[in-house]
């Protein structure tokens, strides 16, 4: 099947004059059933949140409070809040995953919660390692509660993830934990690569894709197979679902990389030119540097000079400096290539579904979720 | 059975004039078979190290190098080194644990390596959280490779521990991983308590024991049950072995707390008065504060004043200031109480062994290890 990608539609009219506009424009050609995806994400959130809160309540003080702040359930002063707990794509996938194996969505619930715990463990630690001060429109945990709590609560969420699964006490839970552990190791490998790439002048497109596959693909792959494993699916089925999730993750990350440069700060909750300010060697950047031509060469010159600046000096740049770099990335084809890459990964993800025998409505929802991932604005 | 504890022997002659002398003096009444314990620890190290090194080699660059530095296999410049990898009590216990269940020591090997990985995960993170600059006579990982690598490699070792066990793919491995996860959660709870106690003026003896049970008891308990679980032992046997390990851990920690104040820096690799410099509310301190009398009151006054000082101000203290505090702790009975507590925990640990049917030579070695733990100088 082919999908008329809103990303391709948007990027085919790419111009350097569109900063601040949405990266991806949902237009009349969009086949994404937004209501269905919204319901799916809502179901994941509704079923997983109480179990997640009960899990977090097991933590010793003050880790329970710190975790509750991270998840947006309370504010920095400890008052109940209706925070933004994120898109909750992973829990939605884990419940669908159980249904793909013919089990009830509830069968996937411990998997949904475990994956969400690992995801948030990595956010807590990555924000600290990367020095990121904002997440989901709020100060990050290390900013509010200090580095030690960010480390400690991250560790606790990771341990809790395994505990939630293993206390099921079944052979399926053992297999599910093993897949989760493999995914977590890849997640950590990806963060290690991400950090080491920051100190290198050049990163290849292949290295960037490998890093993003580890950092984003592996855990989405686990989310979309873990419910099936808990529902008794065999390894072949679980592997095919993982393949869908892995490529979905790469599509997700390609869109994230577009939003990191051209996203609307009001929608993403990040600063303008966020990834450029952090000198991230994301897909649009490495693709632009890999291209031929004057824009690519000029970008490389600027980045070599930028690398010699201190982070403070760099962040003090005028907005126009970042805009100039974004324009060069676009002129060198980095934006267009990344849009097409999101589409390619989307296509590969959908193709993986064709190797699994699953109820038609489950397949439709997995397709709708993949469509949503590539058109989202945040 | 009763053991003439070298600790009691030493502390019964306690005087304020002995700073710098060994805390515990092995004398002719010592029943510890040092050669047997040495052989046991050596066996654990010899069998576990190659498996541990192979596990660490799985890590993505540069995490493999950072971990190798932490374990003492290379120096800060990357050259091979014969570093001090620690006492390796846990691997020795895990191998004995398998033998306690009638299995070969090798059966416990994945458990030995998994426990050692979790132990070192916690060292990497705790050293960073606590700001400790030295471990095993060398700069800590965060000092040499930076905080991000200490976080990341800690995370990786934790994940690797689960991976090593779960890839065995057996029901026993699932049960072993569940016990390891429970122990790891307690370890993290203990570190959370330790950190929160630093900010409190008073900590009770019970709170201190609970914290030390979590921080030290839980993982030793896991070490001494995990081999048996992998060898097919039932839960009752595993629980009894855990009980031995838990109380062994508390005895171990009581001795550690004595060494943290009165230990010989050349043997421990820590500064003189190490725990006092860090204002740790360790067992001798909380026991002294809980006592009646002028020494306890004077100590409390000094500590209230100390609490108002900055860490830098405090570390600049003259040696005599720390010596005065150590003398007050001893006069208030904190040193004596902690020595006796080590002995009480030792007795409880040995009693737990009586509920398990195991080969006589295995029991003898577990007793010898417990004896060793309370007479060690480092």
C-alpha cells in the first residue's frame, strides 16, 4: 500500500521562508483517522496510568514524590496537577500488541507499564546527562530535585519495570522481561553513541540511523511485541511486530529531528531551533553534510567554526544565526531527505505487519498509529 | 554455637588512645580459617572474572573502557592494570550458594556475575551522588570519565545483570532475576534513605539499621540465595540462605562503619576519619547519640554546630577536631555497641544456616566467611 504522506506534501513545497510554521501539514489528502488514534492513545493512557501510579507508590520516600513530579501528577510544590504525561504512544502499542496475538488488551497492561517505566528511566537520566532543563513544558527533575534524585529515581523506575513483569511469575513474563532488557541495553548504547557523536566533527548518516534505532526504535519495538509475548505469541510473531515497531521508531525519530529544528515551540514545548542550539548531529544535519554542493560546504564551514565555541557563547547567538544554519540545511537537502526517510521507514513498518496474521481491526489501528507518528506536530 | 569475636576482644580494651590502630584485631582466639576464606574468595574471583570481562566487552564504546577502568582492569590512560577489584565476597557467596543446593559451583556463576554487576552499578551511581572521589585507592569513574559516563555505565551494568541471567532461558533464571530485582530495589531504597538522612539532624538506630539492611544486606542476601535458585532450590531454602546473607550484610556493614571512623587508611584506601568527614550518620554515631550521659550530649552539641557549617569549612577541620568527635563517640559507647551489633548479626546469620539441609563443607565455608567478614581490616 502507499500513503500520500503529509510530510512529503509539506516538504515538496519547502522554502526557507517557513520558519515557525508546522513541519508537517495535515491536509485533505491525510488518511490518518485522528479520532481513532486519539481514542487508542486515550485507552492506553486510561488503562496504564492507575497501574503506573500504583507502581510508583511502591517507591520509598522521597522517590515517590520525585517520580510523581516527573510524570506530571504533581507540581514542584507537591500540589496535584494535570501535567502533560507525554503522548503515551508506547502504552497504546503494548495493549494493541496483546490484541495482535488474540489476547485481551489488559493482558498487555504489565508490559505497557514496564515499557513506560523504562522510557521514563531513560528520560530522567538523559535529561541530566544532556543538561536539558525543560521537558513537557516543565523544569526537568534534576533542575527541581537535584542530580542525585534524577539518578536515583531513574534507577528505581528501571528496577520497577522488571519487578512489575517478573512478579507475574509466568514463562511469558520471563520472555517479555528478556526482550525488555535487550531493548534497554540498546537504549543505553544509543545514548552512549549520541554523547560520543557530540564530540566528533563528522557523523555519517548510517551512524546516525544506528544511534536513532537504538535510542528510539528498540523500545518502540519492544512496546509493540511485549503485549503479544505476554499473550503467548511465538517468537516469529513477536519478531515481526518488533520489526514494525523498530521502523516506526525510526520514522518517529526522523519527524522528531524535523521538529527539533523547524518545530513550533508552542507545540513541542522546546525552544526555537532546539536541536541546533544543542549542536545535535541529527538526521537533517548529517544528511545535509553528506550532500554535495555549496550549501553543504558552507554549512560544514560554519559547523567547524561553531565547534570551537563554548556552549554559552554558542547559545548567545542571534536568532538569525540559527535561521541561517537551518536554511543551509534545507538548501543542502537535509530537510527533504529526512522527510523522505520518515516516509521510507513508515512504509517498511507497514510492510512488516503483512507477515503477521492478526485481527483486521488491530492491523488498521497499527497502520493509523504509524500514520499519526509521521504527521504529528509535537 | 558461640564464637569468640575478635571484634569483641578488641573493643573490650577500647581506649581513646588507639586511633590509627586496627579496629579489629585477629588474635589467638580467632577461629577464622584465613587460608580457607582466601581460597574461597580466590575461587569466586577466578571463576567470575572471565565471565564478567566477557559481559563488559558487550558494551558499546566507550562504555566498555569506562567499565574496565571501574573494575580495575585498566588504568585511567587505558593501560592494562592489576587493579584492586574489591574483596569479591559476593561472587564467592553465589558459588557456595549453588553448592548449598547440591549443584556445582559453576551453576551459580551467572548469578555471581549478575550480582557483581548490580553491586558495581550501585557503586558507580552512589559515588557520583555522594561526590566520593576515591574508591579502591583510585579516582572514581565520575572523576576520571565525567558524570555522564558514570550514570550511563552504571545503567548498562544493571541492564547487563538481567541480560546475563535471562538469556539462560530457564524457569530458575526467571526466579533468580526476580530475586535480584527485589534486592536491587531495596538497594536503591537504601541509598534514598542514606541521602535523606544526611539532611536530618537525628536518625534513630532502627532507621540506620533499616537503611543498612537495604543498602548492604539485601544484595548479600541475594548473592547467597541466587546460586541455590539457579541450582533448583525451593523457596524455603532460598529464603533461609537469604536470611543468612541479610544478617551477614548487617554484620559486614557494622564493621564497615567501624572502619569508616577508626580504620587504617592504608588498608581501607579511604581518608582518616572518612565517615566523620562526610558527616555520615553511621551506626557508631547514631548509637552514641542514642546513649545517655555527658559524652553523648557533648557529641550532639558539636554535631548541631557542625551541621551549620559548609562541607568545605568542615573538611578544613584540624585532625584533632575529628579525633575529638571519634573519642566522644567511643566514650558514649557507640564503638562498643557497634562491635557488639556486628557480633549479634553474625550469630543470627549462622543460626539461619541451621534451618537448611546442606553439605557439611559448604556450611563450614559459609561460617568461615561470616567469621572473616567481622575480622577484616578493609
